[in-house]
C-alpha cells in the first residue's frame, strides 16, 4: 500500500508531536482488509523541501527524523495487525525517481496593497508603542530613517510550488500498479487525481486532515471504492 501525504495540510497540533506519531496515526486508520497482502505500507511525504537546490531547514530536520525511525512496524486499526512501514520524503516523482524536483519552496514578497492600522485604532493605549514604527514603515512604504529599505525587502511569505501536482502525478502513476492507495489531505485540488485513480479501477482511501467531507458534487459519481476517513 502507498499512502501519499500532503504534509503541510496536516494540523499543527498533530505535526508537532513528531513524525512517528504522525505515521502511527495514519496507519491506525487503515483496516486490515484495506492493506495489501504483503502487509507493507509506504508513506510518502510531500512538501516544499527544496529552496532552489538546497534543502530547507524544515526538510533537513524532517529527513533526519525519517531516517532515524524508518523502516519500522505499526499497528492497523484493529490494534493487533502489525505492518512494516517505510516512510520517505517525496523529492521526485515516482515516474522519474532519480531526478529531484528543485525549487519546491520559494520565498515570495508581501502581497501588493498591504496596509496597516494604527495601534491606537485597535485600542492600544501604550505610550511609545513599538508597533507604531511598523505601522509607519508599511504605510509610508519605506524606512523613515534611511528611506531606502522597503517592506518587501523585509517581509516575505513562503510558498510551495509543484507539490500538489507531484502528489497527483504519483497518485495516477501508482494507480497503474498492483497497490492499494491512500491520500492524506483535505485539499479538493487532489480530486481530479483521485477521480482518475478511481476510474482506473483502484480503491482510494482519503484521510481528511480536518472535520469535513469531500463535496457531494464530486463523490456522487463514485462507488464503494472511494473511502473517506478522518485522520
């Protein structure tokens, strides 16, 4: 069985407990009847692991934990059936495993049109509130002292690229093999890949990372080969 995990779609209160907890929680949602007869599960973790061609710090920490803990064993939902679990970072697509896909994490500038309220308008009564300086910096679009540094030089947000399509590509690629499949994510963007996999005659178990169901507009054309559970 292969389970594809949209890592950053998992709630932080689960991720903060470590990769062993995450993996054991995923495996504990799988019934014995849903796993392949060889009792082996491969869990692939998808995320923005490369900034240009360098590992992000997050990827370095996670890969070290993965290497230290896997392969290992875990129990299925009946708390008695043991399976061998391998966990791996998805650096490349399964169709071309030797070539890593770089720049899957990219720093982006602050959104255009960013504005800021004065702290006093939000109820702050602190004399010499330090947030005022940040407010002025953003509103004036430059440092009041050097008049050179701009907000976009300081603030940025991280953005994942290629990650969703990597997971979708691997899902469809794996649907042509004799393996059962799972997807860990509540992102509806994966539905076309799930639908294609179902059309290929495979069963897909989707573990939602938050309390919700896939919209009925999507699921009404599926049968019992699509299974939803809560992580």
